[in-house]
C-alpha cells in the first residue's frame, strides 16, 4: 500500500516536471527520485532522459560600447 502511494506521488511530480522550466524540472525530478527510493523503485527515475539546458544568449559587447565610451 505504501509503495503505491509513493509511486503515485513520484508520477505526479514527474508530470509537473514535464511542464516546468529547466531549473524547476531538475529539482522536481530529484524529488521524484526520492519518492521512488521510498517506494522501492530506486532505478527507474535515473532512466528518464533529461533535457539539456539552453545556452544563454549573450549579446556582443560592441553593442554596449561606442566611440568615445570607455
């Protein structure tokens, strides 16, 4: 009975993680892993592929500096 409870919690957390931003997604997947460990399914959470984080777009510094600026 307790295993089913934690299994359900882990699945709900994973469903939330699928719709979350990358930072929150990583945190939620760690929570799901802890629920899996409590429910006796320690290996399944690590099998899910995690999306890579997008690289930040940094504008070139030439945009911010012009002639006469130091």
